[in-house]
C-alpha cells in the first residue's frame, strides 16, 4: 500500500469519530513520517526482554582518556594521579559489586578532575558491554564540564545533553559542534579560541554503563500498556531528539541539586489532545483493542528522596577522617591473642569492648591527645582487632583525625605495625603517628586561615604542605592562633553553653536489641551475594537474613541522608551502636549521635540547639532563654565563636561589617608594627627559620632583620647578609672596628628564600582614621599578649593563696576590657555612631586596667578590691550604652 493511500484512509476514519476538530498548530504535525514502516503492535521477541532482565540491575563505570596528540606513559600516569578517584584507565568496575562508586553523581565525578583537563560523563547502555548493542545507538546522555574566568576555584558549569526518545544516539550528536553549529555553513569559522584550546587538552571520560528505559530493549517491568493510535504519528520523528541544558553553575558548597541539569527530567511528549477542541455534547466511542495492539509508554521512576539531602562524602572531606583496614601477619608475636587482650584491660587509657569471639574494639582516643591538653568531647580513634589464624589479624583503624596524605592506605598500616611484638606496641605506634599528624593538621589549619586560604582541605591533602609544616613551620607562633580563646575575648558577653559528656549521649542514643549477639557462619551476603569474611557478616531481622558491612553501610547512609532518625539496621546484636564503628566512619557516627541526642532533647521540651565545639569536639547545648542574648558563644573548654558566621567573636558589630573591617584592619595593624617607613607596599615575610613572621614597609632602608633568627637581608638584592658576631679584639679597639666595619662583596651572595612572602599595595588598603587605629592598636597589643596573661594569672593564684582574693575574676576582666576597647571602637567607626560618652567610658576602662595590672604585683587588698569593683562598673556602663544605641538603630 502506498503512503498516500494509507494517509487518506486514516483521515476518513479519524474524522468520522468527531463532530468538529479545530487545529491550533500547523497540520504538518499529523503527516505520517516518510521512509519508516508503520508499527503494527508489540514485537514478539523474547530474547531482548530476557537479556534486559538479566542486566537491568547491573551498573558499570569505566574511565578513559582521549587526546588529539599521543600521550606517553609518564604523562598518562601524571594525569591519572591528578584525579580524585581510585579508578584506573580502561578498567571496567562494577558499581554495585564493589559498592564504592554507587553514591557518585555527575557533579562529584566532574569535580574530581583537575581544572586544566576537560571532563565529561557519558551514560551508555549496559548491553554494549555484552556485544548486543550497536555502539552508534548506545549513548543516552553526555554531561561535560565547562570552566569560565568568572568561576571561583572549585566552581564549574555543566553542559548536559540528553536523548529525549531514550533510544540512544551516536556520541557525535551530543557534541557542541554538532548542535550549536549544525545550521551554519562555515561552522569552523565561528568557533572561538577558547573552544579550540579545550579541544587540544586531554579529556577524561567517565563511561557509565547501565540499563536505560529504552524502547530498543523491551522490558515488561519498565513499561505499562496504554491504548493509543497505531499510526505512530503521535511520536516525534527527528534526527536529533536531544535536549541541551547549558550555562548552569555549580559550586561545591551548594547542597540543593534541583537546579543542576543532571537531575532534571525532560518531558516533551507530543499530545494530540492539546491541539483539538472536542464537542462535549457527544461522548467519544469506546474502541476495543487487542493486547497485541497495545502501545507502551515509559514509566518515570521518581528520584530517591534523599538525593537532595545531606552530602556524606562532602562532609567527610571537609572534616577529615582516617579509615583503613588490612589483613596483617605479625611475624614477631609469640604471646596468645587472648592473653594480650587481658593485659590491655589493665591500661587505664584504653577501653576494650568484646564484639565477637576473637574480635575486640579498643578505644585509643586518650592516647591520641597531648597530656594536660583539652579533653576530647567525643570518641576520636578506635582500632578493631579480629584474630583470623595463628598470627594473622584483620586490623581496622577508624579515626576522626587526619593523617599524612601518603599514610592513608592499608599498605602503610601493614608496614607500620606488622613488625611489632605485641598488640600494645602496635597501638603505641599508631597513636604516636596520629598524635603527630594531629598537631601538624592543626598548624596547617591555622596557617591556612592566616594566609586566607579558602580551601583548607586542599592543604590537608597536599603532601608538600605536610612536609613543609613538619620540617620548617612547626615552631611558628602564628598571630591568629589565639583569636578564638575566651581569655582574649570575653566570657561576660558570651553565652556559655553546657558541655555534655559523650558517654551520656551514647547511652541516650543506645537502644536494647537483644540479650546477646548472634553470629553467622555463612560466607555470602544475602543482599549482594558477595563472599565475605565471617566478621563482616551480620544476622538481621531475627536471624532471617544475612547482610554484609557494605550493605549495612549503604543502608545507614540512605537513612541518615533522608533524616529518618533514629536509625535501626535490625541487626541481631546486643548493642548495635557498639558495632557501627566497624563499618561507619567515626565522623559520621559522631554526627549521628549528636543529631539524635538533639532530637531527643527537643522532644523532651528543651529549647535551644546543639553545636560542636571546634576545639574540644564536644557537643555543647545552648539553651534559648527567650531574653536578649549576644551573638557570641563560648564552650567551657575556653573556645569562643560567633553563632552566625562561626568567626571570632565581634559583638557589637554584625557579621557583614566585621568581614569588611577585618580585611582592612589586619593590614593596617601589620603596617603599624612593620619595619621601615615606605609608602608603596607592605611585605609580610615568613622567615626561613620557621619561627617568626615580620612585616616590612617598602621601600625600606638598606637592611631588614628577622626578629627571631636575626638574619639580615639586603632589601635591594634580597640576599642574606653575613654579620660578624664575634670580634677577637680587646675592648679598646672592639667598638672602633665595629663602627668602621664595611660589608664585603662576598658576604652578600647568599639568596634569602623565605617560606612565604605576601606583597600588598598600600594604596589599595582602605583607610582608617588615625584616632581609631591608635585606640584599636593599643587594645590589640594587650588583648592577645599570652605572656602578660600568664603573668596576671600567676599573680592572681598567689593572691588567692594569701587570702587577698576570694575567686578568679581577673582573667575575665582583663579580657573583656581589651575586647570592648577594640570592637566597640571599630563598631562606632563602621556604623558611624560616634558617641562621646562611650569613647570616654572606653578610655576609663583602659586606665583602670593598667592600674589593676600594677596593683596585682603588690599585696594591697583594699586597693585591689576597689579597683576590681570600679572596673566592673565601667564595663557594665559601656555595655548598657552600646545595647541602647543598637536598639535605637534597629
């Protein structure tokens, strides 16, 4: 039958069923597609359906690299090491079996590639891996990364192209040159230079093979019957049925994924009823059709409800963690495992919990902190030892502490403790290394904040930064290391929270499961059918099923991201919380405990919120009293912060004004204590001795000197100058030689290489009034003076022992007075609310502060007590005046 005859017959039968038809659009949309046979019903081909059922639950990932020029092995290895994943090139991994990349998204994959490389994620049909699909029809979507000059570090844009019909397209159809320039005759002439540069760069491609809802591969579970016309004219017939989303921004700090193209669903199905006007007075005739004539349309599966919730991997990368597991043979051990565990029970700083026969969890948190330092408010490190056979053990290290980037593998753990003679020696080695890494990581965070590094995690994952910190920068007294100390701020103007004991929170979260733990001797997981070790399998749901640790971890993550709390994995264990550290990172587990505890507190009627202290890691509860409260918060450990911006306390300034004030004030304060008298630029130098940071105003004199190592530097050549310190002459001629000493040319040949240099043009630093700088500078000199603070506290303790003072009040008075002098003066400057009474009150506070410091060196009881009372009155008076002006301004 010809196409014209088929068209007329169909039109006559169709019009007879309707009284009137009004076409809103062009009539060409109803024309039968040329060159294509009419579909006469469901294909009777069970082979594709059986094949679809066998692979529908399998997902694979493969990483490849493409380049216009040939890449040698060295370049390929360097590119491979620059990516953030553990995938090798041209290796197909099972995302379901390994259970490592099943939570990966398009955004995380594209974000893990270096910025100097092109990156894309290609979704393909899994049947291509089995040789049943033509490669030309295997691509369903392509997500490529775009970088622009306006994007901040860590931000990028995503260009997503998807096949609307879901039949699959050739890969070339998804490329920008095939879409944006398909209508131009001279496409190559319209390509900009940036696109040409991107084509020359190597491209990292992540091929994700999975079973799509494709009409090419019929599956009964993915399709449902719907009676529609046989002619096929309701379907689109286009060469490219691809929808492109472009110019979408992405930032790693954002958590809302609704706006990203990889999470959108294209829905451009043509419906004839939108182009017709029916006669309501006449009902449509019912048409009976056989099942063989039934058409099928795709059932869209909704996204998981937790995909837009808490990002676990991002939280782990931000906080830092260590999770290593290895099977280790201790060749030097002779004592029995049970005897060694019994000896460890006598150690006071170790907590041992029996998990299974020949499996013990040891809490070593106390050994990973400095003696006499702040006590950690949570569990930081645990080790799990499982005896397998003879001297072979499965060792698990789970810690919230960050270790050296080169020491985060199971091979390093094996190399570290395999030669130890006892379990105690192994614990000592691990704790010693974690303790050293902890101090270095704290220094890296402090230095990163001083140098205004936005991405601190980048420094913590950089091997060079760790080596530099260990060798040269560990003894530096950073200017910002006491910024959050309560003694340098104020306890009187802060809300001090209640620190909760970690053991009490755990007891609150625990739930009674069973009287004793049930064990299994199965070898395969009942969920994923993988072969596992016996200690990695758990009986669940009243011994009706067996699940492995990987499946339980995935289930825990799903429940936690969906905020379905508390989480019950239904394991047949005596106490489920004690077994979670064997497969859940402690950072996530501790966050889970704090979240559930806060929920329980609020259910009991408590008003307030929990916060994790950045210093001692304790869960601190701040109660909402309903009265006016300052924005400053303090932990009982002595750490203070702003509850809104998490920065250092800055009341009465708001967070926006303080951010603007801090940028210019820190530079101006550095200029006040800089060497030289130049007016062009400010040079901040971190000396190569690793002990001092000093500032220089350029152009300075001929020489500058490090205040710590006394190294003299020629400012013209930036070379270190050798100054003779020993003069082998008598006292009569010594001063004469020293005055007339001239530097030789050979003494100025050594290049001075500081650890860091920062140049800032003085003309670009915003100006501050001289009167404001004098008051704030004098207050800041004494505010963070640790030596003065220690001297005052020692004198206060001496006077308490002499019964001259009754309680410790001096530290809070000295801290609050200097804090008010600096922050209130800055607040008046930034808000243009100059008040003469407030300014006079601040001057009186600083005068009485000096008088009290002098009186503490003596033992005049009446004078000291009178000065303390006067200083308290002045502080309260200034605070009341400032609060009144804030209320009037609001």
